[in-house]
C-alpha cells in the first residue's frame, strides 16, 4: 500500500519514463521493418514489456542491452505463426495495434490479456479489420478478448472512425501496410498521431491532411529511435507543482507532440505558470524541458474538443480541480469509461471518500472547489492512472491518503514513488 502525506511545495529537476505510446510503436514498427532498430529511452513498464513478449512469440529477436533495446526486424512478412497464445497483459495498445498487424498475416493468431483487458471493447477495431478482409472472432460476438485472428488478402478501406481514438486509427493504418489499394482513416477530432509520425520516419507511403490519413502498402526500414519522456507520466508532477504555491519543478526531455499537450493548455487556463525550454526534434516528435512554478489555480471547463489530447491526464486534473477556486466541469469524456477501469465512476467514488465535492455526469464530472481534502484509504481499481492521481491528492490532504492495490503503478511508472519523494518538501 502506497501512502502520501501533505507537503509544502515541490522543488527539483527530474526525468520521467519514456513515452508509453511511442515505446509500444517503436518495438512494433521496428519488428516489421527491414534491418536492426535501436530504441533508446524505452519504457520498461509492464505494458511495453507485454509488447516485446508478443513479438518474441512471433519470432522476432529483441535484445535488452540496458541503455537500449535492439530489435532485429524481419520486414512486413517476416513474422512467424505463434506456437502459443499471445498475452497482451493489461495493455489495450498492445492488443489493438497488434490486431492490425496480425490482420495482415496469412496465419492464425490467438491473443488474450488479463481480466481487465478481457473486459475492454474490441469490436471497435475488429469491425474495420473485418471490412478489410481479416477473420476476427472473440467472446461476446467478437467484442471481447481472447481474439482469434486469421489474416491476409486485405483490401484498403475508407473509414470514418465513430470515436476519436489513436488505437483504432493505428490498427487500421497498420493493416493498411498489408492491403491492396489505399487505406484511409477520417477523424472529426484528431487523435494522437505517433503512429503516423513513426511510419513516415521509417519510410511508409503515408499522407496526412486535415484529420484524414491515407497509407499504401509499403516497406519499412529500421532506424534508431529516441523515445521522449512521457507527458502522461509528467502530468502528475506538473499538476501537483502547478497547484502548490512556491513550487519550482523542471521535467527534462518530455515529448511535446501537439496531440498530447492538452495538459499544458488546461493548466495554463487554470492560471499555471509553465514554460518550455531546450526544444529539439527526434523521430518526428518534438521534445523539450517543462518548467512549472506553483501558484493558486482557478477552475476550468474541459469539453470534447480537447479530451483526446489529455484523455489519460483527466484523473489528475480532477484532483487539482478539487483545490482550485470555482467549479470545474469536464464533459465529452465517454472514453474514460472503457479504460483500465471506468475512470469517471472510479474517480468520483474515491474523491468523495476524501471529502471532495464532486458529481458524476454521463460523460464526465463536476468538481466544486476549493476543498479541504481529508485523508483516508482509497482504491486504485488496478488502474495506474487512478493510483497516481490519488497519490497526488494525498499531497494536499490534511491526513495521510493510503492507496490500496498501488502496485499497478508499475504498468507505466515503476519509479513513481521514489521520484515523488525526491522532489517533495
């Protein structure tokens, strides 16, 4: 059980683990590229290690050399039929993106995950992949894992995604590498574009314009990839420092992809003092240092337009909204219901335990601030983002906050507790 206590301020300089989304994609795309790919800054969280395990099961040699991961790519058609069931663990990214790659393989694959992942919806990727010609079966009429995939002979489609989701878009684009004709994905609100950026840097024939992405069958060629620090991991420290007057925090070499920086925009809307320094570009991704100075924050309004740019950061935004002046309203966040837990219900339930005035909405929540946060024991629901958000709540609470089942934090941030202790005063 992880326990946090009230602090006066946050001060110091830290790095955060490599970007989870980019770490997944670096292993996947290097595996289906020609040549040897070296990945620096790789996140060794459980989710990304699940991706490595799946590709090893598909016959790819992946070496962990400490400072870098080396992937011996075999090209688009070098994967081997797995001799066993592929286990994606708790990782929705692994299961959904890998489904797109497996849809292009002329062999049988079976993919499963832990109890949480087996409850998450898979029809959203199975439906378009079936339209392209893959055979995908699963429980609950193909909506739940385990998934049984027999691929090959794909044809490109023009798909208007009903929800803004990088996982859906990526699964279709990856299948598009194996398809005859153009494969196009259209989104009303553009989701994260890490897959497009990396495909382009590895030589794919891909075109992006106004939320419309088109890919054609094309070979990929391995190259060295520097994974930036994960802004979703940095968000917990950014939020805490921004809301604690007197704090001064620098987070080095963080990914600043415009589709991911909604957190910075929202914090600035709440009155936070945030600056970006030492900008550079690697692998098509902007990277820089984030500097945060603490002050009293005010409430904000988050609507569906910005939600895709900060979907994983909403739990910690809800926590600092509890100490901000005024009513914060979050809407358009239905996607939170199908994450590792139902993050809307889970956060509202646990925040109420700490005496926070919060009301659940069908697609979000309302938080009335400022609150006197009291201590207590809260539940993580096995969800790393909720566990870390509750840990941040403890920094503002009058009594200690104890987080049950906090070991799930290791999914994305194994050193979270150690880093937090190093900068809290």
